[in-house]
């Protein structure tokens, strides 16, 4: 029996290593189309890379309706929770006047797809799972820009430096 114990430990360790999840470098949540961005949306990224410079991008899918035509930007609050439980909070404006011929915007089936650079030149010193909550920063309710947002996401990618 004592000879079998080391082999069982090796099998348990091997099985546990096979069950690790892949790194999550993008996260996207579809929202209730009748409510839009009514409440905060929590997203998470596994930012394990401490050797390279990375950038974060925010994306949104917005219904192509008249409600967004009078808006120049989408004001949001981004709350960040680091793996070592330090909280950050900031208000930003995501511009809506992006030219139609850029890779940051396209129109598909009545849905406007936006992609904004959020943070560039990041040298991450705290590897692990970072959580981001995107919250409305302005008047909410019927007819607002937030009601037209039907998807929100965030991504982390290696930045190519010149």
C-alpha cells in the first residue's frame, strides 16, 4: 500500500494540471436588449504577462437608432479591481464621432460596433485576474444612450512598440 501512494500523488497532480483553464484575454457580455447598460457590467481579464507592454481596449455594440445621434460620447465609470484587491475608479468619455472607415468602427445589421483604446503602454507588475466593472455615468432611463448599448467587452493584447 505504501508503494502505491507516490503513484497516486503523481496521478492526482497530473490530473489537476490538466484542469487549469486557459487565460482569458478578452471578455464580452451581451446585455438585455430591452434594458441596455442599465446596471454595471463586470468583465475579467487574466493579465499574467509581466514582460511585455500591453494595451487594453473597450468595445461596445450599440443599436443604430436615433437615440445615439445627438450624443458625442458615452460617459462611463470604470472600476478596476487588481489581483491584490486594490481598487481603482475613473470616469472616461468614449467618443462616438469615430470615422466610418476605421478599424475602430463598423456597422453590421443595424448594430454599431465600436472599439476604443482604453489604456496603452501598460507594464503589468501584478499578474493575475483583473476585474473591470463598467458603469453608467449620467442620466439613465428610457431614451438614453445607455439603453441602446447591447454588448460591452474588454480585451488585453501585446502592444507592438516602434
